C-alpha cells in the first residue's frame, strides 16, 4: 500500500538537535528501508 508524500517540519531555537540527532536517524532509517 503506497503512502502519499508528506512534509516534515522541525521547530527549534537553533536547529542543533535536528542536525545532531533527528536528521541522521531519519537518514539511517531510510537507508535500511524502515521509513
């Protein structure tokens, strides 16, 4: 079953958490085809 595309928005003061933790985690999930 195909899932429609969506937007991913991250809110934060500096973006540090997103760059250090969230985005690398999402990248690894995509590489492992778990996303």
